């Protein structure tokens, strides 16, 4: 798969990355990495949201894979499927960028992180798939549980997966650990509230998987590049496991970010070997807070329940 490995050295800035063969833990070239990606039906590039190295790599991969196969589709977690028409209107030149951002509810970091991807697709006439589940539906599942989907109008329900809450024990364990860690808890059990939050997460995963599977089925011979937060794809869990269950014939390459160790000049993939088929090591971002009280207040504000229609 790869030529003779060479020792990985630390990135020298926050845009830098070192591509890693997870089996050997050694660095590989961008050309070698994209040669592997070029053979896949679907390439999923996980990101640390807002990290400049993640978003630069996504743009570089998009451009290189297009060079190899112009039949390309961009699929994005960052847009929700009920805004597909709004996104299409922008790609067709019917609306301006500010209008598209408002109409689609694009993420706050759209211009700095995702604009290059969408503009490349627009300039080359490529489809962009709004892959994520509608936010209002996800929030209501998180509050009411799986049964909320049974209350949706048939047209809305038909856009979502038939089996929206498929999971695996490994993903469930990972999710519980992440939630418990973020709340400073040692619990490994899933409470009723945590189960509902997990079901909301699964709805995102299975909806993205369905959108990718549909795009591939409707566009034979096209390669799909999917951008997503790494939690949804690392370890071939989440969206990847759901996609493989829906379309087992697809070949999928997962590219996952890992942080370069802050206290060393060498990289070891031993504990992260299974995170992806290709890893990219990047420098950590500076800490947002050093005052724990200010951090807790900021987190509470960030995750304050958003205004939404009654469920």
C-alpha cells in the first residue's frame, strides 16, 4: 500500500499535518495517502471542528481527488438535509453567499472552515449533499426519545432512515465514556436522559449514512467525499458502521485526526491505531480557558437549550 516509511516529525504550525500509516506508525506522503483514497467509493475525512489543519487537509484532498476523478460529490455533516434546496439554490447562482448562510443556518465558522470546499464544488459544478439530520428533529429526539419520530408527518419521516437508531456496543461504550468524561462523572451506565441523547446522536449518524448511500446509488461511478466531526467516523464506528450496514458493497476510506503529543518529538500510533485507515497528526489548539469557573459558565451558555418548536 505504502512505500518505505520515514520517521514522522512534528508539524511546525497549526496548519501543518503529518500523514501517518497507522499500521507502522510512520509518516507517509500526501501522494501515497491520496493514492489509497482514490480507490475508495467513499472517503470520509474526520475533523476536529474549527481546527485549521483539519480544514486545510479537507480542501487539499478534495482538490487532489477531483484531479484523479472529476466525478465527485461533496457530502457534509455541516448542512442539514431539510436545507438541501437552499444549498442547491446557492450552487446554481440563484442566491448569494450571505443569503445561503442565513437560509441554511450554516455553522458560525462556515466562511473560515467550509467556504473553500463549497466554492470548489460550485466552481466545478459538483453536487453538495446536505447530509445531517434536521436539527429540530434531533433536539426533539434528545428530549422525547426514539418515539418522537413516530409523530412526524409521513413526508418528513420518509426522509430519515428506516432504522435510525442502529448502533454497536463499541460506539455505545465510546459515547458513554465521552459524555461521562465531559461532565466529570465516572459512571459507565446509560441513564434515561443519556439514552435519549445517544439516540439523537445515532439519528445524525444514520441520516448521514443514508444520504451518502443514496448519493452513491443515484450517481454511479462518482466518488463521495464526506466531511464530519471525527467522533462520527473514527474507529469505523458511528456513521461508518451505519453506512456499511446499509451498503456493504461500498469501499470506504476513513481519514482521522490525532493530536501530536505535546511533550514529545516523536509520534506513536499504538493507542490510536484503529482510529482510521489513514491518520493525520496535528498540533493541539491553545486552551480556551484556564479558569474552571469561567469554563463551566461558558459551557453552560454554549449548551443552553435552543429555542425550537414544541416537540
